[in-house]
DNA sequence: TAAATTATCACGCATATAGGGGTATTACGT
DNA sequence: ACGTAATACCCCTATATGCGTGATAATTTA
């Protein structure tokens, strides 16, 4: 299924997909609302989803489609490679992310990749996604502080932390105070938020 | 640079890389310690790193190399596609992840992919990584509760949450109590931990 | 090698915030 | 009409946080 508001692009994608031996377009829509309404009829295995759409956008649409039809794989197709949008789309349930500049080959190989259980992405998206995992090697925290921050992020209390590390509760407290001071926060939850933001753990 | 303890594989990789027009092996080592010691001499642009190694393992080694030489890209090469190992390697700073079964073409195209700023991965790894972003569509929480959990994860206090949502502090508290009961936790940090684990936000 | 810094450890008191248990009203969608 | 979600309040206790003080071990730097 194709969801794309630009008629030219929509037709071009349809032609490319239908020209392949393996894939067939069941239907193409100009907005998510129509696509969602037709979901139970069309039963698409793969959806090529535009991000910018009139009405419901492609990210919200992805959520709804994944909710109604969890086994349908969704590939986002967009002009932008803005990192926030990418991550939002992935959180929403997209399994691939390619750009509109994708040519014949790239589009079809993305479909191939999906059916064989992969996750097609452009080079830049792949790097963006991988970079998102990298832990900051320039953390201001000491090893011990990082260790304690890790335990905080696991939901441990002062007492649990002190027991786990065989130190007194007061010592745990001192470490946590130092962590707060370095991260300029003043609660566990804030510390966790900052730790995730700056990839300290 | 190649770091791989099995001499046969090491030689085979060296041959493949050197056979290409674009790439040259500066050195190949059987363990991380030697590789790290030679880092400033060899100045590799790319390291092909085995995971299982005698002495320091490939993940620790990746951390050290990225720390000493941040611009060196590291591609993990392994027989296993165990999800925990993959994520640990990515956190440590790896920019690619391929399997030892990779043939001539796959190995060289991984190198190509790295130099053009991408992140080469096998299909399964790519899917694993993407799936890691997907938010659980079967959350037991209501929309409002999810919204509040989101604010908790941003480090907000009861008061801040109530102000942000234009509700009373007591209402925020009630929602949070309900969240705790549904997630079977009893603190903000634990709630955040569970939320991340079960991808509720 | 000596000096300095950093990491680790420890205690006490006052206050703020969070958590546990209960109860209740209103609004909305099926 | 009913269940669920969202709103709100009360009382009490537990935990965490802020601020101060100080000491020893380990590591780095001069």
C-alpha cells in the first residue's frame, strides 16, 4: 500500500513497485484516513508511508496502522532526514526509512530487505540510529559515580544501592550528591533524564 | 586494522581487504592489547574488531580505541547476533556490525559504507536495532497516564507536572499512584526503568 | 619524588518531596 | 446504563535532598 499525497510521486512509486516481479500495489492513497479505513480490505503486507500528509501525519498514521495491523511492515518515505522525525517514526513502529530521492533499485531493494526480515535505511539514517546508541566517552562522572547512576536508573533506592555496592547509605548519598552537582540536577529522575540525554550510561 | 584471534580468519580478512583497490590493511593483531598499543603508530581509519578475544574482549577494546582515537570507525565482526552483545558493542562505540560469515563482497561493501558515513549492519542486526525503538502499542496505561509518565521521565516533580498539565497536585499524585499500581512499582525511578524496559514511552 | 588532586568513605540535622491508603465527583464513550 | 478515565482532597509516613564537616586511599601532575 502506498500513502503519499503528491500524485506524481504516488504514481511513480506504483509503477516501480508493479514493474517488479515480486511486488504488487494493492492500493495507493493520498492520506492516512483513507488508508486506515481501507486497511481491513486491502490487507497490505508493506506500507510505503509519506511523513508530511494533509490531515493525520505519517507518524500518527504509522501508530494507528501498527495498532490495527501489527504484522504490516511500514517503510517511511520522506524528503527530510531530521533526526527527531526519524526517531519519532521509528518509535511509532516504522521498520524502514528511505528518502524520496530513492531510485528504482533502492525502492525495490528496500522492499526485498523488509520481506527478508531486515530494516532498510539510508546510510545517513543508519548512522544516525547507531550513533544514538553510543555512550558519551567524555562523561564528567567518575567510574563509581557512573556505576551509581546506573543503579539509580534501574530504580534502586539509597539503601539498595548501598547494599549492592557494599558501602554505607551515607556514602551512597555523598556520591549521589556529587553526581547531582556535576549534572546540575536535584533529583534522581532529573539525573536519569540528563544521563539519557547526554548518553552517560 | 584487524583484531581477530583466529589466524586463518585474520589472514583471510587481510587478503580480502588488500585485494581491493580502495583499502589497505595497516596491521592485524590477535588481541586488543597489542592493537591498542600500536594505535598511535598504525593510525587506522577503520578497525575490524572481533568480539570474542583472549584478554580484553572486543567490546572493552572498542571503548578504549574510541577513547584514544575517536575518529577511528569500528566494525564489529562476530559469529553471534545475540542482542545484548550487539547493544553493548554499539554503546561502546561501534559503527557497524557484521557476521563472520560475511563474504568478500559483504566485507568490502561494509568498508565502503563506513567511509561514506553509513553504518553497515546485517539484516537481522538492523531489524534488532530498529525494533529496539518501537514503543509498545499494548501499554496498560491510559493516554493521560502515559503523558504523566513521560513527564516523570523528564525529571519533573509532582508540582511541575500539575502545573504543566493544569491539574491539581493531588490529581497528578492520583495518576502517579495508578501508574505505580499498573506497573507494580513504587517510585518514580522504578517507573522510568520499567517504562524503558517495556517501551511504554 | 613530593605535592596536589580526585575518589572513596562516613555522620548529622532540617526540610522538601514522594508514597500509601482512602474516598468521591464528573465526563465520556459504548 | 455502565464502566472507565480524569479530576480532586485528606491524613500519615517514608524517603530523598540540602547543607555542613571531615578523613583516608589512590592516582596524577609538577
